[in-house]
């Protein structure tokens, strides 16, 4: 299974992608098509087998795959896939596949109700992340990542899983307990986005079951569900011959295989395997070609879809050869669209995607976010770019650029394959099974790719033909979202879809050969003043240069081929003014503004075929450039970051684009309780300080390229620099590279601006009230207590994590599992190291509007109980063990250690605290938990907030 790079688009569009897992064919030494005697995954495929996987089939029909993998050490990941999802439901069963997933986790004939969660917690499993499940249109997948797996723990876990699948406790009591949780999950879906999704599914798959078979189901069907009806669904589809068991981890395959055989061989089917439902095929007959909605909470959008029948019946050579060319064509179109958007075109972002959806259709989608409300011009311009690609062949340099990026990605995958996480490999195999594909090795994928290039499969003519092919199909359909009603909208959408367009690729600017030599010069390499061990046991060193730059580095090749780079400069949020400012646009527009004479187009060309990243974020006490690279590209990675500080470019278009995108979706920040919390909560918890939360509309509207530069230019030029380089690198070469880049900079003055005070809001008897315009049955409740901040209290902050975990587990049990009024309550402790205050312990939940007081009563009751008496040993163990296991797993990666020591060059307390991490967590006692609760969970200091439906909320959801 080969994965291709995907073309970047604006953040608000996420990523416009090319395709999911793509297997391709090697032109050299092709294998014969697999026979029934070969491993079951490869039947009908001529791809090279990944011999690390051992496949088998039990006599009852269960198929399995096992593999040894030591990333992270000690962990075993289990995936059990049932070949049944929401498309297997009858009309009266809509939502049953998902409901059954929930019921299976509650208990079985082997394990009492709710006990599996507690058993797994004692084994170090974090509920919701290490143990989880998902239901889609076509499958239900149960997931377990068991840290530090032992023979006894695995045996117990397999017993639980087998019971969940073969004999779940589908009783009236369990149904009455879990049905409200599922209904709460449905209720908590954002209304505007849900309606948008419904409209898209209904249009794209008109006439097919997937158009109205969302996994969440319907309230009517879920409310009417009986134990007998749910059991009938289970008995029909939960069968050994529809199950695939995948086990991968730090154990010998023979041991894992024995476990599968021991526990799953006794599973017996009830009656013959029913035929899978007919998912239908796209048809133009009698189905709509256009749809329109009016959702002010969603940015204006035009979407075009070209649908074709789903044809991935076997993972063959010819299928993949054609698909590869199609995807390269789409990459080129996406790059051209992105170039137009960056230069200030009629759309903020646009991109095409080619995908197979729910075994129902192969779909080419085109999404367009217009500038303002003029979707017609934006759609016409995007169609013009596509038409240009169809009528004029691309130049070979355009094609070669895409191939170079693909090759770079594939080489990186080969180098990092030894440290690919077992859970990721398990998920990849589940995906391959679901979409009728296979998996192969990274080396085999690269050989396939090289053979395809050598065979000249990617020519201007073949790519042009592909650009035509991917926009042809059974039906072409379009959907438009606007913010204001228009009685003629449907007519306009239909006309826009059917209108002839003139091929308009715009002026294609030839970039030529962009090189790192074109970056600004940095000066004479700096001198190393000192090189000292920082944490000898971890082989972390500190290097100081004459200009004041500090380097923290760790040479560790356990993550083969990966080098993490983090550059901290300035004081982050502490440097931003405590008043409205263009600081909000930094993460969206600063990097895109360019470096020296190179704009974003040139930078893309510069790093696209290299393993170089360029991200920017704002921490509490530093601004950060970060990226993942490798040993060979590390010097240029550092050069790029340093050049940005020395000679930032100030292209106005990224600022304008960021402003347009945020304003376009600003109404959505009022469209649900969750959205309102995202907009206002952090700002309110910092007493209205605008450095937190999302900027208000007036601040965004007032931001200009000039005001953006006025704020950010001095911030890039001031404040100390700390460079962190952790991973598979050479220490001496790294010191030399830093000396030639950051070490060559002029000494930077420290900021003299006083750090603004951070204040937690005062206690009040009544909660702060905000309203939303979404579903009338949605609300949110928040309660928070002030804690501490700064590196002097790191030990206490770690023990607060234990308190938060206990609080969270009780909230889940009482608010979700028992009361059934919230699907995803959460409790978290936040302790900012780089600030003098601002820490908090916060609990929140999405609840019905009439249950906010119930939430506060419950949360305060838990807090009072934690204050009144120590937790018992088992409860503490069930909180502590998952935290300890999470730390053990994370500690196998360099990013973990880098985040622990970052900032340590100027704050030695952070470094000293690394050595106490394990002790701080593991020695937490019931008395300490109680003492922390008494210190911080004081009823006279809590702060509360509710988000309730406003007058414009939509009744009935």
C-alpha cells in the first residue's frame, strides 16, 4: 500500500488530498496473481507481500494477521474488524451498528457491566484513546493498545474482546443505560456542520443507501430499539466469517497467533452468512444535479462532485497504474489552484480530491471557498483552471516536481520504517481490508514507483488525459452554501454547473531552479563558548555560542531517520500586548510571508523534495519554529529558520487571505456550545485578556498587512534563542550547522517590555452566560479552579495530573455511564511553565440546557468528596497506571524528551525536573491527592460558565 504526498491548501480547508493508501505495481519481476492457497489479504493481487505479517484463517472463518513490532517497546495493539457498518442496517435499525459498539464495551457474558474498563485501566490502558471503537458506513472496528503487555494481561484482554464480540450483554438494563449516551453523542453533533454533511451526502450519493445511512443513526430508531432487535442485528452480522483480527506488538508472532487461536476459535456463527447489502451505483436517472443550503455558521462554499461506480474489486496492477497518473494530474491542478489563491484570486482556497467512498462510488470532489459571497465567480475560475489542465498538457518540469516530492516522501518512509508504530501499522491494515487493498513494504513501494517513472508512465500526454478522465463520470453534481437566502439559488447553481467555461490557467510563472543559495546570507559562523552535559544519563548536551544562542541536543538513533528541530525565540504570549492586536494572525500568515526574496511559491519548490518542515506557533513563553527533518537536510533546515529571523519577507497576501478566511467562518463561532467555548473560554479564564481565545471581529477587520508587520517585525528580531535538535543526527555536525546559522546571527537584545499580568477570574455565585445559535437542545457547562504556574511547581503540577485523572474518571462514570446526559465530559489540569500564573483545573461537559445545574452539582460533589477523604488504593491505581504507562511509551521517542527540556537553557528548573518525573508521578499517594484537592478545589474560588441556546437557536436541532 503506497501513500502519496498531498497538496497543501489553506488551513481553513484542512488539506486537499490526493488519495488514501495507494498500492502500485512493480514493472520488474511481477508476481503471479495470488491463488486461494496464498495469504488471504493478497488473493487477486500481484503486489509484493509484506513478509513481516503472518496471515491465517481459523476453521470458523475468522481471518487474522499477526506481526512483531517493538514501537513503542512492550506494547501490543489489537484491532478486530467486523465487516458490518451502518450500510448493513435496515430502516428500523438506523444507528444499531453504532449502538451495538457501545453496548459491547459495557460488558458481556464473560465480564460484568463496566468492569472491562476498570480491568484495562489496571493494565495501564487509557479509556477513550488506548481502548476505543469506531463505526463507519462499512465496518465496526474495536481497538486496544495494551502497554507493557504481559502474557496474563493479554490473555485477559483477549477474553474480554472475544466476549464483547461473540456474546455482548444486550439486556434491557444495559440498553437503558447506554442508549442515552448514544443519543447524547448524536445531540452533541454541531448542527450546521451536520446539516451541511447531510446535504453533501444526499447530493453526492443520491439514489444510494449511503445518502441517508449515517452511522449515528436516527433518534426514532434508537429510541425504539429493544434488546431483541439489537440482538437480531448482532446475530446477523457479528459472525466469525465476517471478522478480521489484527495483532501487532512486542512479542513473537507465534505467541500472538496462539492467543488468536485460543480465544477466537470457539466463536460459532448462528446460521448461514447473509449476503452483504447492495450499496448501489451512482445514477444520473431521476437524481438531482444541484443542491443549495443557507448556513451562516459555515463559510460560503461551492462543491462539485463527479461520481462513478466503485470498482476496487481487487488490488491489481492495471488499477494502480491508472490511479497513479490520475493522482499526479490532480496534484498539479491543486498546486495551480493554490498558487491562484495565494496571489489574491477570487477564492480563498480550492482543491480537488479523488477517493473511493464507502464501497459506493469513486468520486472526484472540488471544494471552493470564495472570497466573500461571490461563489459563482470563484467556481467559474476554478473550473477554468481545471479546463486548462484538460486542454493544455502540463510541462514535464511540472510533472517532475510532483514526482520529486513523491520520491522524497517514499525515501523518508523507507528510512523511518523501522520505527513505525505498531498501532499505525495495524490501522493501515484495517483500512486496506476495508477498501479491498493490500499492504506492501516501503522498499517494494519505492521500487514500484521507480519502475513506473523509468517506464515513462508520467508524460505530459498521459497526465493531460488523466486530467480529463478524473472529471468525467456517471453524474456531475454541485452544492452551494450561502449566508443569505436567495430564491433563485438552485437555478443559479444548476446554471453554474452546466455553463461552459473558458480554459484559464492564468499566467504560469516558471520558478526555475530555486536553491538554498538564494536565501539571505547569515554572516560569519559563530564560536562555541561551551559544551557541557545537561542530562548525562539521557545524553542531552548544552552548547552555548558567543552570540548568546543556546543549543540543546540529543543524539539518539532509536527513531531511525528522524531529527526533530525546535527553535524558541522571544517570549511568546508574554511578548504580545495585552490589548487587541494582529497577534492572532501570526500562526496563519507569518511563515507564508516568505524569506528574503523568496515567496511561499519558491519556498515550496525549495523544500518540497527535501525532508524539511516549517511550522510556527506561539507558546506562553516563546515563539517557536519547528520541523521534522533528517541528518542530511538538517543544515538547510536550520538555515531556513535562521534566515526567517534575519530577513523575513512581508508578502501582504497571506495576511489578507488569513483575514478573509477567518471572517468567512466567523459566524460559525456562535453556532454551537463547543464553538463558543473555543472562541471565548480561554479569554474569560484569563479575565478578558485578548492574547487568549479567538480575536473579536473588530480586531480581525482592523488588521492590515502594515499593522501585522509593525507588530511582528520587532518580535522576530528580539529575545534570546534556544535551538533544540533531537534525534538521529551527528552531534559535531549539528554544532557546526548551528554555528553557521543561528550562531552567525548578531546578538539579540532582550525584550524590555514588562510581562502583562495574567489573572484568573474571581469567584461568582452565578455562572458567566454565553449563548449560541445552534441546536436548541445543546448546552455546555464549565467549572474551573485556579491552580499554579511556573517551573518551581513542576512536581505539584504532575501530581495534579493524577487528581485530574481521578476527577475525570468519576465524571465519565457519573455523568456519562450512569446519568447518560453527556457523551464526552472531560477534566484537565493546565500548568503553564513559562508564566507566573494562569494554571487551572477545569471540567466541562456538553449537556442538555436543563442539565447545567446538574453538572455543577455533580462536579462540586466530586470535588467535595475528594476534599473530604482520600481515594482508595484501587481507584488511585486505575488513575496512576495509565499515566505511568503513557509516560513509558512516550519516553521511547525523542520528541518527548525535547518537550520536557525545552526552555531549559534559560530555566534550569525544567532540566532538573526531568530527573524527578517518574518519582513525582509514581509516588503520588492518596494523602497527596486529598491535600491537592483541599488546596485547589475550594468552593469559594471556583469559576463557572454556561453556553445555552440563544433566541436564534434552531428548535429541534
